[in-house]
C-alpha cells in the first residue's frame, strides 16, 4: 500500500499542474477551513463563498507557496484575508461568535485546557465573548481550534511572542472572570 502524500508534496504537484493533487488538498482541508471561518462569521453562505474563494486563490497563486511551512496554516491565512476583505466590503465588523460546540472534558492539563475542562460552557462562552477581540481570537485559535502557537502566529499574521503573551493574558483574564462567577 502506498503511503499518503504530504500536503507539501501535493502542493508541489499542484504547482506542476496536477489538478488531482489540488483536489486532494481541498478534500483534506475543507472542513478545517469552514470551521475556522465560522469562528469569524456565522453566516454559512458567506463562509461557503469565502472558503471557495480561498481555495481558488490558493490554486491561482499556487506558485507563491513555499513548502517550508504548514500548508494548513498557509491556507487558513488566505481564508482569513478573504473573509476580512468580504466583511470590510460589506461594512461589517468581525463578531466574536459564541462557541456552540461542547467542550471536551478530557483534554490535557495545560492552563487553557484546564480552563476549558470546567463545567459551565455558557459562562465560559460569555467570558470569552467579553475579552477584547485581539485576545479572544488568539484564545479561540489555540484553545478551541487546537492550533499550535507557531501555527496561530502564521495564520493570524502576528509574531510568535505576541501569540504567547496574548494567550497568557487571555487565560489570566478568563481565570479571573470564571473565579468571579464561581466556576474555578
């Protein structure tokens, strides 16, 4: 049985003109792109349009891709820019969407995952919504979407140190807010 080709290998084949390789990348990453975009805007029609546009841009500008980084992060960065442009054109701001998915109580012991493992998902959602948007976006990318700090830095186009400091500040503020609500 042949091994599964990596994203980088598939994208390099797409750069050489392989539509089939690019279609494999689409099927591999589509749901992650949609989930990511839904965190920025809950309008499913807009999210679908932006997702399609992001993949179209990734195809059209495929020669710009360099295999040195994560293709998933590269794609999410394109999707983020397309969404921001679409929202700007529509005169909308980026709402901080409520987290509607149940939170996994079995996640690791890091501070952010310990925070998520507590009861009271509605209270946690309210506390996350109360964060300044620059902190909430980082928190959702890392704690909810499961991105590594370096990947979040690449996708959100901020320095790694900024991701770390904002994540620490978000966790500190959430911890204080949840203590106030009696959940910690």
